[in-house]
């Protein structure tokens, strides 16, 4: 018996890891015919589809993947499913891995305190909604039972993290309780997983290479890919950097601190009311934080840095859980510009080019009603800073400089360092 190649090249011969002579054996001919159909109708996914190693498993309801790019397949499911639908399942499962749903689910679980198989099932459903809203059609048949946002009364075109906030398990989700796309979809290991030391798993370097090749295929002919895949490919070429993770961590820390997004409410009386007969005490309620992003658009900031600032706005949106309607963007050089609500970061005009005085940006951000809980400043640091600490938390993303700043009128000029009350993260360092 021979095993399929785990290199990134398309194999010239099919897998023969399971023979068709055994009773009830996996029908590899049908399964690989379905994969070939998927490659024909979605050629930009060919590298990813052929990188998956198939593992026969009778414990899997349909098909499932793990984070090491193994695809576990039920022989009974293959027998009863038409080739055209199997092609859709191939694309669906590999989409979980390309979009890193297992890694994203792990992060969401840590940040939101979501534990247990029920929450992981919600993550699987939310991830399916992200994939299935536009993956089928144009030669790819929708598999029977595939769940999409419309079936849950949710809007299309959103991310897993967004969908996760918008539904709970209940009567409307009873029909999908069988759903199990594996640990590659929600990060929770299954009993059938071969684990990191099992055979035929891809390394992190191989996984990155697969993603890069797929992203190249999509950006090379973007008209052939749905909008969600084009968005994914763009982000694949701008992978998170350590400093971006630090910036996200700083923002999350600021918005989760005591006082951020908190207010008193009588909607749920305080438990301390029991100790004060005849009085009703309010309790603290935490609402989603409001974030104002002030972007330095002065002449000393390059176009590359402005482009990076827009990427940081997207990262900031994710850091606070995707609440885009609570994030505003304020371009500022020597004067504050128009405040833009965050819909799509790439649609925000970054106008400016003059001198730098971000104190005007702070002042305009703090005049907003309601006032922001956190101000994030993206700047090269060549600006005067407010003399007093603002009444909210401040995070400064500082563009790195390859040479010292200078002023032709003052050769000894050294820009002021960000104040001690701001959390500073070096961007691009």
C-alpha cells in the first residue's frame, strides 16, 4: 500500500491508503472523483484540496478535519452522498482550515470564557455560516443539510466571531445538533483525532505555504472568487505580526479594565440591596466599549504607514469583538478632521499632510457623545501630547523610525515621548 504525498504538488496518482476490497471499505474512487470535481469548479483551492490527507473513520458522522490537515471520512456517508454534493463537502471542510477556524475558536474561547462542547458547537455553526453564505453555486452543489446565515435569520457576509454573538442554541438549532466538522472547525479535539504526532499531518510551515499558494491563486484572478475569499486572500498576505498581537492585547486590556464600558443600572438590582431594607441599589452593568481611533495623517507619516494604520483599525475591531458600530476613526494632522464610523476600514479617507498636533484629535474624540472608553492613537510620535491625562484609557501605536527625527530650524529637536499614562506599542519594530 502506498500513501499520498504530503508535499504541495498535485499528486499524479490517487491515495490507496484504504483498499476497496475490504467489506464496507471507503469508496476512494468516488471520494477522489468528488475532489477532482471540486478542483475543476474551484481551481484556486486545488493546492489546499490536494494537501488534505484522507483517513477512513466510522466514528465520524460525515466528513471532518483536524488542525493538522487530515480529513476523516465516513464510508457510509460517501456511499449515500452524490459526487456533486461530496465536492461541496470537500470545499466546505478545507475552508475551515484555510480560514483558521480552529485557531480563531481557541482565541474566542479564551477571550470570552466560552467552555464546553455546547459552546464549541456554536462555534462550528458560526464558522459554517461564514463559509456557506457564498461558497456554493457556480458548479458547486450545496450539500444536503448545509447550514447558512439565512436559515438562522442572520445577515450574510459576516465573520464567525460576529455570528457567534447573534444566536444561541435552542429550538431553531435542533436540526444541526448532529453537526461535527471536527477539531479543524472549532478547536476541540475529538476521540478520533490522530493528534500532532500522528502520521501525515502538515507542519506549520507547510500549512503556511498552502495558504500562501491559495491566496496567490485568488488574487491572480480575483473575478473568479467570491468576495469573502478575496477578503481572506488579502488578509493572508498581511499575516498578524507580533506587534499587531501586542496592539490587540493592549486594546483588549484597556477595554476590559475596571470602569471601561461600565455604568449603573436598576434593571438588575444589586445583591447588596438585601442588606439595606427599603432601598434598591443599582448594579454595575458592562456594555460593549466605545473606541475612538485617532490616526496621524501629518506630512511626516508615509503612505505605507497610513496603509498600515488601516490594517490596524481592522485589527482593533477584532480585538474588541467585532463591534464596528462602536468604533470611530478620526484622521488628524495639525487639526482634527471628520469623525468616521467604522464600516469598512478601506473606505475611510485619510486626509491631511500638514503639521502635527494630536492634542486636537484628543479634544475632538473626547467631545463625542457618548464619550469613548478607550482612545487609540496611531502616530510616528512627532507631536505634542495633552498636558493632562484624558478621562479614559489611552493606547498609542508608535510607527517605528529608521532614523532620528529632525527639524531644520532646530537641529537639536527631539520629539516628545508619549506620556507615561499611555500604553505604548511599537508598530513594525
